[in-house]
C-alpha cells in the first residue's frame, strides 16, 4: 500500500530554517502531484505548497518567498525548505500524494510537528 513518511520537524527559533522530507512508497511517485499541508492547534488543515509531476509549484500567500517545495523522483521524496520561520508557522505538517494515474488515489502521511518559538 501507499506510505508517506515525513521527517525533519522539530523546534526552531523565529528566523530559523528547517527542511522537511517526505518519502513515498507503494506508488509511482513521478506521476503524482505532491503537496505539503499544515494544521495549527484549533485550526483547519491548510495548503502550504504543491508541486506537479512536471515540476510546477504553487504556494500559500503566507509562505511565498520563504518556503520552497521540491521533489527528487529518483528518491521518491518531496522536500519543503522553510526559511525565515515565524511563530505562526507552528503546526503539524502533512505530506500529501495525489495520483494522476490509475488508481487515482489520494494519500496522507502522519505528519511532523514544527514548533517556532523563542
């Protein structure tokens, strides 16, 4: 079955950086649109960034210019480089895979916690 495993979360001071990784298995990674979403305490899950199979990207306005999503199809991995982190970036970050080929499934990882505080 499809598995998405996130890593790289942790605690960082405001202004710091973190790099999240999401390793996928059980799916044809290069055919998938991949995304990062986040959910802060008491709030709904929201889109952070997505990357299409061809490499085009999309970002939430709140992270534009600070976060970069990328993918390595040879390693079946998607990354989220997060710079200039702010306390409001504190959330559980989830990886998402949206299959653009049969069976057209949509999958989530279990999430990794990012805490930004001084």
